[in-house]
C-alpha cells in the first residue's frame, strides 16, 4: 500500500493547537500494523515519526486468508514540542554519562512508540554497557525518571550504545519465533517475559507473517507480556465414501 504523501513538515496547524480531542489517544485497526499506522497518520495529519504508537494486537492473515483472519490494532496519538524534548534528553543524558566516558555525544531520533538516544564517545563505550547491559539499563531508568518529572506528557526513552539494542532486538526476534514454534507444536499459548512497548512491537512484527498463531499483549502498566496463541486447525469437511467403500450386502 502506498504511504501517505506529506506536503508539509510536521503536524498541521489543527493538530499543533492545544486541542485535547485531536491529541488524545485513539485506537486504529487494519489488516497489518503498518496499515493501521498509516490510518493513524491520515487521521492526525502527521507523519509516523510524530506519533506515539502502542501495538495492542499484531494481527494475522489467517490460514489461506480465510480462517482465523485477525486485524492488527494499535493506539496512537501525536507527539508534541519535539525539538524541546529532544534537547532536554540530549542534555540530561550527556551530563549523566560524562562521568563514565569521555566526551559523550547523544544522537536523538523519534521512533514509532519511543525516543531513542544513542550515546557516542571517544572513550571505552563498553563502560556504558556493563554486564548484559546492566549499566545502560540503569542509566536509561534514571534518564526516564528525570524526564518524567520535567515533561508534562508520558515519554518512553531508550538509551543505546555500541549497537547493543540492535543485538538485543535480534535476539528477541529469534526468541519470538522459537516461542511461536513451541506454541504450535504443543497447541498451547506461550508468553514472553514482561516487556516495554518497543520490545513488544518487535515480537508482534516478528510473528505477523506466521498464519497459524496470533499475538496479544496482556498486563497492566508499561511492562506487559506478549501472548503467542496457536490457532485451532480449520475443521475438515467429511469426505464422501466412494462406491468401492460402501459395505457389501451379505
């Protein structure tokens, strides 16, 4: 499907106004996550980079497109004052990490349901990671807490350094496929551990093309599990017995 064309940069004037109804979160459904996001972009007159998006259900094309078809469902709303927020994230992250590595520089980019801040340095970037990314996770927690106190809207910030998150995301995709295979072989639902929204999105998208399972987020708060649920096989129509299969009269 052709992506919407934007004749201007950013949200239009109607969305930029302080209008609660146009900026409140809204659910969208379509055949795939990408198409549901396109619907949200059209509704809010914004490119996807300026929307906060949470994937509620990954959707499925079903079996042969006939049985078990399930629409993808997302929740979306426009982001606001992006430039000011990005500058705040950059400043806070550089100040916190300056005691760990030399000359930290932070590159901030908008993603579908979060803001990613990538830390670069002339020093040893491994010091920012720690064992299994524990130092990076702790820094991320602190940055999110500071921003939550200073920014009026809920914001999800992910820190990255040295390509750690990309490696982590690839491992999560592999795990998701493995859980899907287990769900199919055991005919019982499987579950991830509680995940933030951006990691749930990775699971939903990794399994979107597998027709005989569907995914669903479950839980309260920002950390939710993704349920991977096998579909019941389509009922087969009974075959008519041929003449040769009829019982012989005695």
